[in-house]
């Protein structure tokens, strides 16, 4: 069992400790966001969430362009900093799990500590440069496609 985290904010890691306890799953997170797994402050849990913070002690650090195999599928890691320094997208076949990097007609916030609009713009350039179309499953909101976002996302205009 594997848990692939797109970044370290509390709303994406909140249930991980409980799932690991029940399943003994391995947790994967980019090394630049790994410290958030152990910090209620860094993960924004203290400032935004009312739920108790449960740290995650064990994880596997990932980096851009590595591959995670679950025994059946390969998940390519694309480092997409901007929302957080260690934000990643996971590409598997014709699907991108974009976390809070890319949403339908929007992008992730960059006003939290460690966020960078310029870095996020560079991450979008990398995503939009991928060959072909992909289904995109973001961390929040409705699914979309990469072609739709290339044509319609207001944050793609400086890129296209």
C-alpha cells in the first residue's frame, strides 16, 4: 500500500497517520515538503484547521522525475513548486493527479509561507509542455483535461 502526497498542507495529509496505522502503507512526499508531516504550524493545521494534528513519522522522500511503482502502475513524479516548495504532480498513463498545482480554470494559492507565483508559473509551463492530452484530477474541485486548461485556464495565457 502506498500513499502519494502532492504536498504537505494539512488538508492533504490530515488522515494519513490514521490510514498508515490501519494499513501500514508507505507515505511518499517530496523532500522539500516532508517537514510538514511533523509540524502543525508548517502544514497550516494550527492556523486553518480545528482538527487535531497527527504527525506522520515515516515517509519516503521523492524528487522530480522519479518513478514510483505500486506493483502494477508507474507514477512519474513531476516537481511542481509554487503552491508549496515541494509540490508535485503524479502522472500515470493518461492521468495527472495535480494536487494544488492546477485546478479547473485556476491554480493553487501562492500566498502561504513557501509559496511563489513565479515558481508556480514555471511549473505550469512544464505541465502545459507535456505531449498529448491528460485527464487531470486536482486536489480540489472538478476534474478537467490538460487540453482544456491549455486553452481556457486564465493562468495559461502568458504561456500560450
